[in-house]
C-alpha cells in the first residue's frame, strides 16, 4: 500500500472520527465535517462522542500546512482542504423518516461534496449502512453528474460497511474484522489493501459492492429479530409470573443457545437498518414478514415497559396520576452519549400519558441535544434531597450501577430495571 496516499474522511461522528484517527497513524488524512462546532472541538483535541480519547486524538492532530508533507489528521469544514485526496471515505448517517422510510439525503449531500473535488484515478468508499444497490445506483450517478467524470473509467467506488460499536472500548475499529469491496476486481483489491494496512483484525474481500451492502444490512436485521424474540418471551413469561432472566440463564447452559436479552432497541443501527432492507424488498414486490414483525414488536416495547411500571405502582398503592418518576438514562445505549433514536423516549411519552411527572437524569447525554431532539430537560446532576415514587433504570451506565438508589426513594417507591443489571432487589424488570 502506498503510504503517500492521501485520505479524505467525510463525516466525523461515531464512525468517521475513530477511522480517521486510525488511518492518520500511517497516512495523511483530512477529516471533513459540515459542523463547524465539531471541527473546532476536534481541532482542540476534544471528542464529545467519547469514542477517541484526548491523548489518542492529540497524538495524530496536525496543522493545515503539516498535512501537506506528513502523516496525521487535519480536521476542516472547507471543501478546498479535501481536494487532492486519492481516497474519499464517506461515513455519514443513514436515518429513516417519520414513516420509517430510508432517508438518503445525507448520502446524496456527501456525494455532492466529494464530486466537486473528484479527479481521475480517485476511489470513493462508502461505509454508511444501506440496502443493496445504493452505492452504484444512487451515489455513483451523483458523483458522475457533478464531477463530469465517468464511473469505472475516470474514478472508482468501494464499499466497506462500518462495524463500530459506540461506547465499546474493547472492540475498537482496528480490532473488528472489516468487509471490503470494489467496483472492479482490481479496485476491490486496492480497497482491501488500504484497510488491511491499519485493521489488525484483518479483512474479508467480498465479490461485489452489493454483496458487501447486503452483508451489513442483515447483520443488524438478524440482531433485531433475535432481540424481538426474547422481548416476546419477556411478555409471555411476565403473564406466567416467571422470571425471564432466570429462564434465559438456564437455557444459556446449552452450548448453541444464543445469548440475547430483552430490551429497548434504538440507536442508529439496529433500530433503523431493517427498514432499509424491508424497503428494498417491498420495491421488488416482496413483503418481508419476519423483518417487519420484529421491528413492530421491538418498537412496541417502550409502551410495554411504561405499562409494567404503572402496574407495579398500582400494586403498591401509589397514586399514578401526579406521581413523580426518575428515569435513569436517555441515551440509546450504556456508557455512550448518543441520544439519536433512543427508545427511552417512548417510555417517557407513555408514562406522561398516565399523568406521571418524569425527571430525566443522564450524566453522559448533552442536555442541549436532548432538548433539540425531544424537547425534554435532561439533568446531568442529581441531588439526594429529592425522592421519587418510582425509579426506572433505562440505560445501564456504569455510574448508575454505583448509585445508592435508596437516597431517592420513598418507603413504598418502586424500582423497575429495564436492563436487568440491578440484581434481585427490584420490584420489576424486563
């Protein structure tokens, strides 16, 4: 692999920044993001997503002048700074709209940005999760139209799906095997060589871009369906007064039992990706029954949790209308500040419909982002003087596991453990 190659990473979020930082150990990398505040933050050596430590980030940061002649990472929101790159890696989000239909707007806009500086011989690699065909049928035409260049003659494409697990400090980007692909066999090998030069876990070169796209979208669809299954079990066992966690622990003693647990399925991957695959299937005239059934069940879990909490309150004689409840966590997963597509919001909405006053406490979530996304006040600190009729552990942040919940309880308060991590000293758990 030519170490003189220059790499442009488009999008410096949970996926793009760790990747840019890793490549910057061997190559000259320009990280591009349209968010000026994000660029200023990163340029000062701070990552609010907590994916890259300050020491690691600062070790690769270089100035605009230095990036011309040496390896390292320079962050910018100026289009001119990514001109001259040989590889462009697109790592923007792929959300769904209010009707759960794929929204490719971020991909289109990122493709337009790259196309304005694209030159002969360049390779554009997409990492965003999509349904099979998006790279070549949706993104490439944008690149051709704006650049005036011809695909697979003047420029080329690749697809290497991200496998970042936000908040996971063990399975970092370099330790996760990477699927790669290219628009021609030769380009596929070049893309594979590029990633292989920094991914210690190794790579898997797929035979085509569509195969790589399909592989990624079914990874999360499979997890979604498996979690839906255990969520349904939780509902059934609750009616039978059987402890779901105890059942799963017993079943888990068999060597080939899959260790999935019930829970709220949100975030920008598992809670979204199945809709991408379902949309493409429906366009082809096939109705994906299992995939959509899993989504419906998982999307119903917020209201189910709220109903379980209310039942426990009634059993303890707590007046539901006007009751006070402490929600521990609003991010989509533990030890991560990301609040995008969090399903905790579904629980909160349902609880409020019962007339319950909900206080949200999450030391990792940015209160401004929570207010912008959901119109909710989120506290980053909690005083011991305030007590609540009910406490719901929604997210298993490490800090919550160290809390003394009795400081915030009345004598007849209830505790509901969504994540099943508080042991047996709770009134209910999923």
